[in-house]
C-alpha cells in the first residue's frame, strides 16, 4: 500500500494512493497516519478490506495536494556518514557505531513544498535518504526482529546548513531550519518492499544527477540501526529513522556546490517514487 496525507477541499485527510486515485481512510476508522500506524497489522487488514469495497469513495490524485506522509513524527532519528563513500568525501572517519542525530519535527514539509534557504546560512546542502517509518513500538529490539517494527518506507531529504552544522560538534540545529525536512511522497508498506537494502537511490537538481547509489552500500543497515537505537531510547509509532546519504552532496564536491533559489530537487528511490521540492530565498 501507498499511504499518503493529503489536502482536499480545505480538509486534511489520510488515505491510500492506488491507480491514480486516493481512497480516504476516515470512514475505515483511520483519520490520521498515527491512527493507522498504532493499529499495526489489524489496521492493514482493515484497510485492505476497505480497498476492496466498490462503494468506497475515491478522489483523483490530480485533485489533491500531497502532504508529508507522517505529519507529526515523534522523533526523526538520522544516521550520519552511513555510506562509506560519503564519509570519505566528508573527510571523516568511517564510524564504528552509528552516528545518530536528530532533526526537529518542525522542519517537516511534504512533496512540492518549497525549501526556504535561510539568510543566516551560506552553505545549504541536499542529502537523499531512505527513511523507515516505525509502526510497532519497542525497546531493546533484537536485530532479528527489526521487520516487526517497521510499517513502511519513504524518502527524506536531509537538507543541511553546513556552516551552521559544522560550527560545532552538535549537528541538530544546522539540520533543523524550517522546511529542511521534506518527506514523501508516500509511505510504501513493507509487504511491497521486501528488502529495503537493494534499492536504487538518486538525486537530481534541474535534471542533473548529483547522487546515485544503492542502499546495499549502507554501512549500518536497518537491523543494526533499530537494535542500536532501541537499546538507548524506545521507538514509538510514527518515529522515523533516516538511514543516511550516499556520496555526491554539495559539501564533498570540488568546487563545493550549495543550493540556490529557484532549483528543482528530485529524489527517486526504487519502489517508492520521487520526492520533488523547489528552493526559494527567504523573504524576511
């Protein structure tokens, strides 16, 4: 299933995208992404039954405005330097344990929303990432049980103000400017992506491909990440783990390449789709 949040007729809805249409799930008992995620397998079963109803009202995808598929994530846990080639281009050591930092939920935007380039950063950068959305909560999760806790996968652009990020050893503020966390276009449930570690991932700006890799190149894969993180903090429904970015970011290029107003960023991950956002200059 492709799960989406969307706005239609000035109303925010949660639903399933299928064959160019969106089926709202409010009538099935799931008015929000969190309602569905908390329901777990029971929710999936109920939604599958709802999809089979011929009388269920659908809306053309072209008539709605997609939002982030997780509107208010509890925690956005990002993994730094998780592709070997990205660590090398960043001139940083290959990590021995996952490098985990937070992006604030206030930075979240959805597909086709503008990324606002702030006045107090001269080095805004892009990062294409596969993100896992947590469904079943857990603490001290065994690595072999990781799949039980993932509801699905989406795309996250870990937009970063490098001058702010690297001014200290703490990265979160440089990663959390308003609009610096585009997510979408949908959550694709785990039954449709059996192995998230074999997916083609690429980022293009105005048609120029700047990042292209495969999630098989991840240093720490999801079993390790879920086990490690949950040994320290509990994972809850609606939390997001963003698995890191491959080489090709602006920081690592020669010359360095920073985001500029008026650029179209497209991140495509196999089996999920394309997340598009445009950059604009701050207006104040």
